[in-house]
C-alpha cells in the first residue's frame, strides 16, 4: 500500500451538516477518520437546492448537488455521476441504501474501478408504501451489493436481513455499531429518586416513532403516579397531532414537547439526567442513537419489540422490551414497574465513536489489501 493518505469519498443522501441520524453518523465517523490521517470528502444531495454547493468545515469538504423530485427524499441526483469522477479515490463508502443515491454511487464506483463499501442504515419510514417496498428495493440492489468490497451492518439483525434473502455470504458483512461519546457526570444522581417521574419519548416527530403510544398510556400511569409528566423530545410534522391527541385524552397539561439541537451531546446529557424513564415505542429502528445515548446516560428504558435494533437493545440487557401490540394499560403497567425498580449506577459497555472509526479504518485497510 502507498504511504500517502488514504483517500475516501463518503457518499450519502443528505448533508451531514443537517440534522438526522445518518447525517450525524457520517459526520462523527468522517471527522474521526480525518484524525487518523485519512483524506475524506463527503458527497451528498439536497432536494431543496437548484445549484451545487461546496462547504469546508472542520477539515472536511462537503459537496452538495441538487436532487429531484423537490421536497421528496428519493434523492435522484444525476450530478453525483460527474462529481464522483472529479478526483481519484482509493475507496468509496456509500451510506444508506434507501434512496436512489446508493445504486447510482455503486454503479459509478464500478465504472471508475474503485472498490466500494456500503453501510445499510435500515430504518422505518412514515409512508407505509415505502416500508412495504423495502424488500423489493433490496432485491433490486442485490447485484450491486454482491459486488461491494464490504458491507457494514450497524446492528446484528441486519446481517440476517440482508445475507440469506439476497444470497450474500455472511462473511462479507462487518458489524460495526454506532458510537456514542455521551456521558453523565459521576456526581449526577442517576437513580431518578426524589422528584416527580419524568417519562420521555425521544425521536423525530413522526407517527411510526410511537410517541402517541406513551401519551395513550399516560392516563393509566397518572392513576398510580398523579405527579408524573411525559416529555416528548424531537421535531417533525407530527407535533400538532401529538398535542391534539394529548388534549383529547385530557392530559395536555401533563405533556411537554421540546427538542435538543442535533449533535448537542451536552444538552442531551443534561436532559437525560433529569429523566426517570425513556420509552421508545417505535415501529422500526436499526440501532437508534437516542437509545444508545440513553443507555450511556444510565437511563432505564422500555423499548418496542420491533424485531430490529430496539429488540437488540433489550437482548443486550440495556432495556426492557414491550410488544407493540400491548394495550395502553399494558404499557402503563410496564412503566409503573420500571419507575419502582432500583436503577443500576453501573456504566454500560458501549461502542465509542473512536471505536467505530478504528473498526471502519480496519475494514478499509482489509479491503485495499485484498484488491
């Protein structure tokens, strides 16, 4: 291998300078790869822009090209084709398979004869049609995925989801969990004792995220714990519906909706330190950053049995699992039991962002040694 810095083009649907789980992952990973003397450039799209844009921040170059259709997240961006050939790369790393960015980027990498890796970032969507189309989408991508030099799963279930159905050998996958550097100071009370219960649901305000399930359970919780409050943390198009639903159930005065600036780990740590319990009843998550951060802050959690990342959190002993089919009373019963349960002050073993970057750099070097 050459002694010059490794040159990696990170291709991702949306700019890492915007909020979002994949965007946060790309930013945290890329900045740490730069710390390891890797030359990283990020190529992304923006469905709201009409002209390309070049931005420099924290030693990273972010190139954004317009995408179509406007206002949608399909991210069809023909301008990527030319941008990918603008410079020479040792490796292309494609982030997320959901949009039209992935097939275009993988096809262009083949044309350039550059090895490519892909991180799946499987997740839910507000549109049920989009969710139902995912298996077909994966099958259509199978030939390109099979030719990838490496496939990265951020959770164990993704290997099962993609390997056998698509006929891709399991040894082609590398499980590299999402990282976190969030910590709560040792002098902060993590037991949740001494105050009214604060129960939070955290995540983008979309229906599939399940915030409404916690609101539905709140009237039953209040029968036993009349001082309890629910905190919904996030932004999104479902906010007005959540507020209306809380008023209809007569608990509008017990539900607060707030947000923390994306990437503000200090603000998130402070918020988590004030919570008694985190409830994540999303219909599908790969390995949600908020659940990882809640675990890092030693917050007790209830998570949905989503058959995916939230279930893995429970299997790893980081949360209690509750069926998505549970009634509001059933969820309320689990909440009350967790509020009464002593909280462990032991710090869980989690992957840091440095661990994530080290594992990814190891994968890159393995790929280049084999090509």
